[in-house]
C-alpha cells in the first residue's frame, strides 16, 4: 500500500509538472513570443484570428457610433455609420489594405490585445477564446463636426477645433476625404485621388502659414522685451533687405504706425523689421517653444511643422519668416495649438481625441486626464497678444469673424504659395475673457484669410457658444 501511494504521488508530481510546463509554454507563446511569431510571413494565423475578433466600437462624445463590427458567418467586418464625416479620425480597418487613423494607432485596444485586465481574460486568452476588443470614447462632438464640415464645404482645406483649457479636440475636418465603408471596393480611385483623399490635412498637412504666423513673431518680440504695442515703426509698401525686398499685401504703405496697428492690419514690412531686429535664432527659438520643429503628442499621426535653422537663413529669409512666408511649414493642428497658448494664458495643453478605452462591460482599461504640454510664453505676454488678437476681429483684417455679443480674438493669414490664389488662414478663440474654443482654419488657394477663413471660424464658434440665429 505504501509503495502504491508512492507511485501515485510520483505520478501526481509528473502530471503537475507537465501541467505547469504547459501553462508556462502557453503563456510564453500567447504573451512573450506572440509578437515575434505573429510577424513571421508564413504564419497566417493572425489574419484568420483577426477576422474572428469583434473589434471595439468607436464612440463620439455625444454618443454617435463612428465605427463598429458586423458579424458575417464566422467573421466580422468593420462598419462606419458616419461614413466620410469622421473618416480621417477613425481611419479604416481592412484585411486587404491594412489600417489607418485610430484603427491603426489604437489597434491593440480595439482588437483587445492591449493587456489582460482580469484573471478571467487571462484564462480566455490562454484557451484561445476570442474576446471582443475595447471600446474607445472620443472627445469629438459630431454635431460640431458636421457644422465644421458644412462650413468648409467642398473646398480643399482643414479645420481644427479644440478646448484650449484641456486640449480636447472637438472637431477635426478635412477635404477631400473618403468613405471607409467603400474602401475595399474603391481603393484604387481613393488611393490615386490626385487631391489626396487619404491625407488627414488637419494633422498631416503642411502649409505656408502666412500672417497667422505673426502670432509667433509677436510672441517672440513681446516676450523678449524688444517690442510693446506702442512701439512705432515706419511701414512702407516695400522694404529693402539684404538685396531683396518684403512687400505688404496689395503693395500698400501705412506711414508711421504702432506695432499694435501693424498687428491689427497685418503689415508685412513692420514684421519684417521685427524679425530682422530679433534675429534668426530668437525667431527659431520662439517657434520651437510653441512646438514647431518637434513632434506633437497626439492620438493620430501628425506631420512635423518646421522652420529652417537660423544658420541656414540670411536676413531676407529671416524677415520673410517673421511674416510667415518662406520655408516655414505648419499643420492646422499646430496653428490651433499656437492660438491655444494665447487663449490659455501661455500654456498649451496636450491635444487628445481619446478619452478612455473600456471593456464591453464598461470597465475602464485606461482613462485620459488633461495634461500640460508646453508653456512657450508668459501669462503677461499672452494677455498682450489676446488684446491684439481681439482688436484684429474688432477693427482689423478679421472683422468677418465678429459675433454679436461675443468677444472674439483672432489672426488672419494670406499665404502666398506661388501658383494660384493664396491659402486663406484664420486662427481664433472666444470668448476672450474666458476662452472655451480655439479654431484653426485653412482653405487652400482660398484667397484672403479675412474674407474666406474667418467667416468659417465664425460659424463654428457661434455654434459652439449657442449664438447661431
């Protein structure tokens, strides 16, 4: 009997050891080595496995479903109820053409592979059971998204709307765009669209900023103490610099004017002098303080806005850069963040779209809290710029952004781009005394910022503040 018990004990140890080894091996295969095994080209299991996963739903702040999964036989297909309206945000998920947008950047969450959040999840994954992916809740307001889309219409360009106090993105619009529901059937026409339908212009477009960049130049000058609103300049129609010249829009001269008036009327020859006096390095340093030449931490892929190195520019290029021309290239998101610094007393909050990821039962996998990103200017400088930008809308080039009963601040931009009409820009926020919204608008080859972009921003700000009549 004793000998039999020993044999049973030994057998039990063998089985326990084998079970432990099996658990260890499965754990290694499922979690540690899974990425390496998945990457092997001969391994078709990931493709087959993904088709069986019910990817998480993407939901807007106002409860609109932007992306969901529909079961067909033993697999799922992706459906986008809002179609092209949110296409550059959701992106697309295709077994044939891959992923883009949030479907790419949050793939691990949407596919449920981000992490195991409970012992039950662990056992299900260990046993190969396909659990649904995590749902994403966004900051996006689809009513505002729709209003912004209609305001832009079928004009090439982009709009960014965000809350300057938190960094929450409320709307993100670009044209042209595509319908992710038809992607597999119309891939060739979408991908080969000469206007770039797949490009998210709001975050990945790079454009000459024109006079909207004067916010940065003014910030550098005021912050350094080189300029006050009362500083007086000669403002000729043309200014000769280093063998070249800088001209005002429409070749108009203004005589002797203050820096305040030069900002309100967007006088190039004054800003050229300011830039030349500051020097290239101070202008580049100020640009980089706002995030230009760096990466924007965001939920979607972004293009890096840029200005040349100071050592690469002569006085003439520095002067033109101060005006917002030359080799300066910025995204609409970047300009929205520049405006947000002014609206938020000198501090830029990190922009974000995804508020939280949660399991199907509502259990949060992660939740986003607003956080500061950069502080490029002092509170005093922000206050001066805020006053200057308010005057731009009250009596300057941004009059088309005026809203009865609301103090609106802004800066227009008319960016010369060689061929065709200039790009039209407007960067603005409201109410001035307690900013709730910052809007950046670009209309490619749209003409002047005051006549084209400012009215678009007005519609969006009025809608958000409930001032539409």
